[in-house]
């Protein structure tokens, strides 16, 4: 069945590409007829609207990504423009238009774990420097930090209290997990993921150095970086942007990018210099505090990927869709658990992480057992959230290098697949 967004895209475009990769929105790239008023101004646009049944595992700060991006125009290089087309086309409610950057994502050009060309790393370092130069108190886009809109000029979690900032991040992750405990605890227990993994974080990771807060992108990975035909590097998808400790932005970027170790060290040195010059004090104590943020990201990924994988599998319709969901969940969970093993993250924080890690085969076995026993309850739990626009989010927090797992004949039969099917 064609979605309303797709139908509208087809009406105004000579070519429609999509749906594009995205987790919280249904999006399409549309090539416009140059003979129309809209096509006379733009060759391509991206249009999108929020997806139904999307659960936000990550903390959000701004009510409208488009409103924030409008503010960034001219202040941060290579950010796509939000386009007002209200006078040119009658768009459905909720659909927004954004400048579409013709090019390829950095993920298409170089996979996670692989080297990133020096010219793009330089542009990323420059991007971080330009971002912290923005006066955070002067960002006026409506905020939804906490339980409601923030007061004008309010910096959530304090203006430079990095410890409180991290504690609030941990608190959000704990809150999301606790909400789903009735259905997810059996799976977490089966995978030997103790509750103490998350509960011990505030004490283990506390005592951060104060750094002046800044605007953060919050989700800077290879699929959110687009290289255009001229070699410029564009930053897209600002929906997880926030105000906070700029070192968290670096930690999130390193966690998601998975640079080779040597390039990671080069990025840290470049970031420290660029950010320190743009905002004095913002790069203080990197060597001490970066490992703490990285440890949090690795623990967060364990809970996020287990929750996301389980809920996505529970919503799969069966057959190929379920087969794909199981494979995706197993590889994502396996990658998150492996990275969270004690002593494997290179942070030196020996008391944070998992003592043992389940194999992909064990993860698959326990996930299918959980699906049979708790899948219906998980779907009912999510159904109760539909009215508020929540639901399963298919995005993995980590991109796995684990080989796809094959379901054996008995497991294929158990989930309604042909005996000769492979994942």
C-alpha cells in the first residue's frame, strides 16, 4: 500500500527516490520538473514526515529539527536548507521540504572500521570547531528538554556541569529500560546482561571536568555525512541535536564511526585543538573524561540494541521480513555486546562492562525463545504507545561487522520459514 507521502511525492516529481534511509521519518528525494514554479527554484528536494510507531530511545532536546536547522544557516558550513514551499505547492500537513544534497554518504564510500580520507577528517574537525563557537544561550529553537519546553536561554542540566550532563544521559537510558523491563528482563537475563551494568555507571563515571556547554549534533556517523560532487562534506539529520558538553559529541562520533585506532587518536588531537581555539575550556581534560563518555556509549548501546532488536523482531510480519529482522537484531546485539566486554574498549575502565559475552548463535537462540514467549506482550505494550506516536525504531546504534547468522532448519520452521531458507 502506497503511503500518503509517497503519493504526494509522485504528484510533484518527475522522479522519486526512496524511501531513504531514516529512522524517525519517512523521506523521499524528488526530482522536480523545471517547468513548474517549484522546479524553477530547485532541481531536487527531500520531503519527509514523521513515521508512526517510532520509539525514541535517544534523548531529544529540540522540538523541531527544521526550526533548528533554519537557525544554523550561515553559522555552520554545509548544512542543508529548510525550504518554505507553502506558496508554491499544497503539501499535506506534517510534510517538510529540505534541500537534497546530491552525492554519496560517507558510509557508501568507506565502511565502519575502515579508514576515512584525511580531507574529510579535516572537514569534520573544522565542523566541530564551528559548532562550539555558537553561543548556546543564543539558540532560540523551541526545546523539549526534560518534561516540557525549556525557558528561553535555559541550558539543560546547567551551563557547564559536565557531571550532571552525563548523569542525565544515564538517567534517560535507565528510564527507557525500566519502562520496558516487564518484557525485556527475560531476554537480558538470558544474555547475561546484569542490571548492575547500567546501575553502576553514575558512581563509576562521575567527577567530570566542567566544560562550557555548546550546541551538539548528537548523531554524527557515516550515514549522516554526505559527500557532494565537489567533494564538500554535508552534515544531515539534526533530530538528536542538543545543548551539552561538547566532549560528548566527540565520544558519540568516535563510537559510531569506529575509526581505526590510529585515526581515532588523530581525530582526538585535531578536535582538541580546533574546539579549544573556538571555545576556551571546552577541550579541557579530554584524556581523562573521553574514556568515561565512551564507556557510557558502549553500555548504552547494549540496552538500546537489545531493546530495539527485540521490539523490531516482535513487530515483523513473518517470512522474509521476520528473517531479516532476526538477522539484523542478532548482528547488532552481537556487536554491541562485544564492544562492551570489560577490557575490550581500550578506555582503561576495568570495572565498567560485561564479564561474559554471548555468541551470535546464543543470541539468536535466546531471541527466538523470547519471541515465542513474550512477543505478543511486547506488541501489546507498544500498541498502548501508538496514540503518542511511539513504537519500535529499526535503527541499530552500532553497525556490526559480525557475519550474518544462518537459522537452522528447526528454527526456520519455528518462525514460519522454508527449511532451505537462509538469512
